[in-house]
C-alpha cells in the first residue's frame, strides 16, 4: 500500500544567537537527514530523550514548517510543488493536537468556540451548521454537549484533551499527530483515551503519529516505532521487534533504563546510558552516539552509520550490524 506521507532526507536547522554576543549566530541542527514512511492507518511512534529533535520533526510532519533540505511527499506529490492554496487545504489533513488548547487560546474562549475554530476559519457554514458540527464532534469524543458554553478552566486534563481531539477531528483529518498527548494523564484516563483513539481510527480511517518519551505508552499503542537520537533516526522497527529484539545500542540502553517498562529483554544496568548527548550545535563526526556507546570501536568515530534495512522491516544505523552481517556471511 502506498504511504500516506513520505519523509525523504529531511533536515531542519535553526539559527540561535551565541550567548553573550550581539550578532554571532550558530546553527542548531535539530533534524538531520530523516527518511521514513507513514503508512495508512498505522500507529507510528517516535521516541527519544528531550532535545533529540522530536518537536522539530513534529512541526515538519504537521507542515507547520518546511524542511530546509530534503522533501516531504504526499501521494507522490512534493510539498514544495504545492501552491499556497492547496498547501493550506492539504495541511488540514494533518492535525497536530495541541497539548493544552486552553493555554494556546484566549482565556475567555468557550469550549464550543474552541472546537469550531478551524472550521469557522475555513468559512462557508452558518452559525447553526457550525454548532451542529461542534456538538457532533463533542459526542464523538465523549464530551457532554452541555459543556458547549462552558469556559474550560473548570475542566479536567482528560476533558481538555478531548477538546483538542474534537478541534482536530472537526476538520476531517487523515493523520493526527499527538505530541505527548497521553503523558500528563493518569492510567485510567489514559486507557479511556487509547480506547477512544482506536474507535476513531476504525470509524474515520485515521493514521496516528505518537511522539513521546514514554516507552510504556508507546509500547501499548504503536504498531511501528522510530527511535531518535541527536536529530537522526537510529532505529525503526515493529513494536514486537523493537521491544524484544532491539538492534541499536541506543535503543538497548533506552529500554534497559526505562523504569516503567515491564517484561523487557534487559534489566536496568545491562546497558548503561551515561553522560549527555553532544550539543546539536557541535555534532562530532562519525556516529552521533559514539560518545555514549559502550560498544563503540574505531570506525564509529570516523564514519557515520546510515540507517538501513538489515532485516525485513527492521532499520538501524550502526556499524556493528555490518560487522555481524560479514560474520554471518563468513560462517555460511
Ligand atoms: Fe555504537 Fe558504533 Fe554502533 Fe554508533 S556505530 S551505535 S558508536 S557501535
Ligand atoms: Mg523537544
């Protein structure tokens, strides 16, 4: 099946002013050559520590920013080739859920006004039609229509999350991008939302991208998962392969360190993750994980490993996997 979205060698660099200077700028390389497909109706997870480029990649996926190198394609059409008008039309198919719309919108906006915003801006509907669509969306996400005229300050975190889902859903998206959406919720509320996401997926043919640092949550909901480190994807695999037979030393370290992850192949301490990642302003040559990798060897500091498919559907960027392949070939 054709991918819903293709991300091809996407790069995104920001300029930041050097501390203590007036006009000296440095480049922060937030996303560095990321390539992957999002398949229709999958639950794609993106995990990594804070500062790994997840948030920048999130904005690229929602088309709120464009890559400064590389491309994003939709059904074979390059984002760069679209006119401004069709870009705006298409963009509403990819909805980024705000973590808390209450913080992003004027404080005296009612629940109904919040949910209708995107649809109202699109134009063409009467007040009454708008209201009907909002009430339908509220029902769909399990919000009582009686909340329509309420101000959201009295609502729970779970209810506010439902408001963001309704806000997105009302625009009939194909893809919902959820940036830490489930992280702030307690277990019960999280389970209810996961249920809701799967119902909405069935009904509306939705695809999800979950961006999170929470491995236990990602394991519960995602079918395929990518691990990011310092602006790159170091591993992509199906849920089971990633959690039971990870290939990349960084993935192994992440799983080994995850406190809330039960039934995993490593104990804490099997793979220690020490130190901090290098600064995205000053990225060393070779493998970006080399400074923390317990298995680093000579080649790692000289040559950057490429993400490649070394077993069907399993991608990783690590020289060790080449070595193993050579070993297998020799043994055969
Ligand atoms: Fe570690 Fe080398 Fe693999 Fe990088 S390429 S993850 S440093 S073994
Ligand atoms: Mg971030």
